[in-house]
């Protein structure tokens, strides 16, 4: 009987103890859930309310330990800011918690290290962004120099519509030295046919502005070697032009209007009586039109015509005009200049009382011009 009684008492004791433990676990578990919720919301005030409410509870140390465990998990995730706030809450609710104080110091140090690292990384990132933007801007400036941009009417997008024709520099120049300039003069009255050989120089310069391109043509040919018989020999034939010009890019960047002055000179000899009817000196204003840089495969063609208004000043000349065409072929290109082989034809026609005087010449020249990229 006694043995049976002891068993019953022992069973009741363990039953009571178990119910107490389960009750404790249920109570503390509920507080843990509240702490979890505060950490999920990262709410400093919510966490403080939970610990303050249970500060006098005999199981507060369990709640405090659980909170510190949650803080350590934040450190693993490198969520230092709320970890610091949560540690301050723990310290404020228990100033004797030395472990929490040490934890706060360690978190502060780690947080400062992280912020310093993040600042350094951000500076590097901003440097790389600035470097990339600088490279883009440099490329954009180069593109804007080399290409013409156009904005679509229905959007803000920029479309680059042309390229090689647009100059990297605002000027263009070229010069051609005529190593062989063969002149052929015919005159109707005496049925003259006169050949002369010489050299020439042709210089062209253009400067481009947004709305206009202005330039200058200089040309001089001096034919000093006569290939005709003594009766029709001209010791010197000269052809000189000075012609400012301009083009309107809105109309055509290659179509130029010219207005200048020209000189035709024929030196005569007393031993060549048939040349008497040749016009000796003809100074004339000139007005003309010229189309430059017409591309035909590898050939670059310049062509133009001029009205020689000087016929209004000479009684024996009723009308005068001139024309020219030049074919250029690039045979060498360097960084800043290119060399060209040129074949050109020029002609001046004088309609006189006595008939037509025609001055034609063929030119073979070596040219040089700046490179436009």
C-alpha cells in the first residue's frame, strides 16, 4: 500500500511539473513571437514596448537573450543600423547588461568600417561613371564634328544623317601645280593656230560657317615656250584669275557663286606679224558659277563657267566667256594631307568684230589638299 501511494505521489509531482514547463514554454513563446514581429518590422519602439512591459518578469533574461540572439543574426546579414537600435533598447532596459554594451561597441566599429568601405566603393563607382560619361562626351563631340544631327519631329531622339561631307575643321584648302600647261590659241581672221607651253598654279581656299561658306580661287598660268612657227609665235601668254566665292549650305554646299577679276595677256613679237589680231591685254570682271567635288567613282570633278564682263569695255570684243573642268584622282593620303593627280581643261572665248578668238589650254598637275575626316 505504501509503495502504491509513493507511486501516485510521484506521478502527480511529475504531472504538475510538466504542466508548469509547458505553461512556461507557451508564455515565453508568445513573447518571442512579439519580438520576432518587432524585428520583422525593424521597429525600435515596438521592441522597447515589449521589453519594458516584461522588464520585471522573472523570465526576462530569456527574452533578453532571445533579443540578443536576433541582433547577432542581423550582424550576419550586415544590417548594422537596426542592430545598433535594438542593442540600445536592450541596454536602456537593463543597464547592467555588460554583454549588450560590449556588443554595441563591436557593432559600432563594424558599422563604421562598413560605411567607410561603402563610401570608398561609391566613390570608385562615381569615378567610373564620370570616366564613362567623359568618354561618351568625347565620342559625342567627335560625332557632332563629323556628322550632321537631326531631331525627329515626333520624338526627342537625335538621328545622325550624314557624315564624311561634314568637316572636322572649318576650313578646306587645296593647291595644284601644273607641271605641263599646254595652250592652244585660235583666231578666225588670220586662221591662226598657236601652241605655247608653260606652267600654272591653282589655289583654292574655303571657310565654312553654319549658314554660309566663303572662299577664294586664285589661278595663274604662264606659257612662255612657243611651239608655233615664227610668223605666229607668242613669246608669253598669261591667264590670271582672282575670284572670291561663296556657297549656301542650305541650298548646296558644293555650288559656288564667283565674282572677281581676270587678266588675259598675250605678249607679241615684231617677228610674228600674224599675231597682230590677237587681243594683247584683256582685263575683265568675271561673274560665274562653279560646282566643286562632284564624285564620279574615284574621280573628283570641279566644273564651272564664267561671264567675262570686260567685253563691255572693249570696242572690238562683243562677248566673252570662260569655262573650266578638272578631274582629280587621289593617289596618296597621309594623316593631314592627300596628294592628287589632276587633268584639267580651261577655255576662254572672245567674240570679236573680226571673228572668234579661242584660248584653250590643257593642264596636267600634281595637287595637295588637307584631309577632311
